[in-house]
C-alpha cells in the first residue's frame, strides 16, 4: 500500500460547556465579564455603523445578563441610544452580574425597561438572555421575548450563543433567538455549528477574552477547516499501482446507480484501479459513462487479494446474499468503509458488530441519523438531540472511525477525539451524495495510510465542492451528487499541485 500521508487539516479547538466552565474557574480573578461586555459593545458599534435608531439590550438572570449590562454601559458612554430590558430579580443575580447591573444603572437609570415596547423600532437588538447554562425550554417572560425578537426583523447580536440553543449539541429548546451575528466567548462551542446552530447563529465571531489556550487541558473536539494541502504530489515515476486499488460492493437490483456513483467518485479522486462488485445478476459488464471501472459479480471481489481498500453498502440491499458478502468482507483484514444498507445489516446483527469491533484493520462507518439510530437502537430524534454523543458512542462501541452526516457533519475516533466539519450546504440533501462520499473516502484511503485523515479530507472536500457549485448558482435547488464529483476532483488537484510557473 502506498506510504503517502495526508497533511493534518488545520484544526481549531472546540470546547464543551463543562470545559468552558473549567477555564472560567481557572481565571476567576480575571475581569472576564468586563472584557466580554466591552467586546460585545465594540461589535455592536460596528453593526451600527450605517444604522440609526435605538439599541435594545436583553439582559437575562445570569452571567450572560451581566455581559449585556456591561455592553449597554459602554454603548451608553459612546452616546448610543440604549435601552436595557431586564425582567429578572436583581437580588438573585450572580455577584459579578449584580455589580454590572449597578454600574450600568448609575449611568442610565431611566433606560431600564421591564416589558417589551411594541411601538419601538429597534436598530439593533443584543441578546444577553441565556448563556451556557440553559438546558430546558425558556418559559415566559423569556419565551415571549424570544418570539418578539424573531418577529422584529432587526439585526440581532447574540452574546456567546443565541438564547435557547444548547452549546454542546446545537439543539433548540422550544424557542430560540435567530441571530444575525453571534459573538462567542473564550472558545468555540460545537452547538454553534451543528444541528440547529447554523440556522440560528448567523455570522459567528470569537473573542477569547485574553484567556490563554490551556496546553494542559485535554480538548477532544476540533473544527475541520479547509485544508491547505491535499495529498503528497505524485512522483514522475508512478504507475496505477502506486495509488491503490479500491473495491466497491453494492448495486442490488434496482440500486445499480448507487454503486456506480461511488465507483465513479473513487476513480476520479485518484484511486489507481477501481473494481465494482454488483449483486444484480442482470447488471451490465461495463459502465459506458466511466468505462475505466472494472465491473464483475460481487463475489468476485472477495478473492482479489491486491485490493488495498474495500467499501460496501451503496445500493447493497439487505438480502441474505448481501449479509453473507458483508460478513466475508468484515473478516478480511484490509481497510473497510461501510455505508448505507451495510450499516443497516450491522445494526440488526450483534455478531457482525462484535466482528467489527475486533478488527485490527481500519474500519470507517458513515451513517446518516436514521442509520445511526438503528445502530444505537434509539430514535432518529434521540440522535439529533445529541449528535456528538451519538457519534462518539458509535466510534467507541465499534472501534471505528465514524462520520455522522448532517448539518455540521461530525467525525469521531475510538480514542474519543472528534471533529466537526464546516463545509457543505442544504443542496447536499439529495439522493446519491452519500454514495459519492463513500467513493471519495475509498480513493483517499487507498492513497494514504491514515483512515482519520482520509475521512476528514473527503468530507471537507465534498462539502466545499457543493459550496462552490452553489456559489455559481448550480444549486442549491437541483444540485446532483454526480455534479460534486468533478468539482471535488478539481479542488483536490488544486490543493495537491501548485500551478506551474511560466518561464
């Protein structure tokens, strides 16, 4: 197998709420609330650059409300027309938030509101209702305030995260602020980027509050950002065997297209040879659109010892023959990607699950939420309520690299490390996208030794390809899986090979 390695994609740490709390406790003597409020005021001033009118600051009953009071005080000092709406009990505010309230009140005691003023047209609304601590649906008066803000139509700056959003999961608790901008503090949180987060956060920026990154703190989560390199450049003295051989098994009757999409993606993403094993006995012996593919009955691929990587699942079906093929492939000690009906077969068979966990060769699983629910024997809603917990649990239970697809796709490893991808868009909610991704992963894995890197690079490039196509108005409506293959190939080549210098 080739020894080329994918360079590590540039990674930005992601922190869970308990990790943020730990950092805050280590810096308890630092003026974090003052810094947060000042940073919020600066961003609010930028947003008001070409706007006129009053600013409404919503202050909640906790430290997020304290940040809001500080921001209001600075904006008042800068001669903005600022009102603070606070419906809580001052005596129950945390100590720092209470100090922030009293300092603000000294500057503008007449600007305190206790109820929504329907006649006001706000130029900007600052959301400081709830921060990290919210774990249930907001109740009145906060529920009504959130509904009024969302109906207002004014720009909204959320402090740390939009009120109503879970910082760890991206789950919305009943009602949630729909912000146009979110200023998050200390570090990025996964909930901003996955599940409902992208639909509620708007443009996200980070203010670290002068808190140094803790080198001793074990951060398991990271953001996948667009890579600066693809694969190692190919030496001139190369041949097709230099870049691996991929086998793809699937294509039951009526589902031939899934296997072909996967195989076409694999050959165009650089695999030296791609073999397609089809379950449909009536399947053609050649793909006339991509004749470079070597097509045969599925069982034939089991005897090909030179295959570097095997993928199974696209259009596989759940027949007895499919189950037998899957069991045989799992027993072979080579890197294996399992998708689609391959995952459904595993979910229904505890013996297959034990075999996968015992594998010493890399195993990569790529479920969507429904398939993940079947694997974990829960509902799809359970998966979506805590996508991070689901993907890390799957990775550890099955000793595999796992990709949980969806808004903010999550990759997890058996060692507890996890990564969140930021590329991609709703145009990818289209048939065949997962089949293409399986082929891409297979090709990259055939050209590298690292399953973790191959998975990360594939999901990042696939989403980026869709992003570019949508930017060119090829979507979001009607973008097809096939169209992402060529663009993904183009992006990979751009990353791998610098353009030649003209002499």
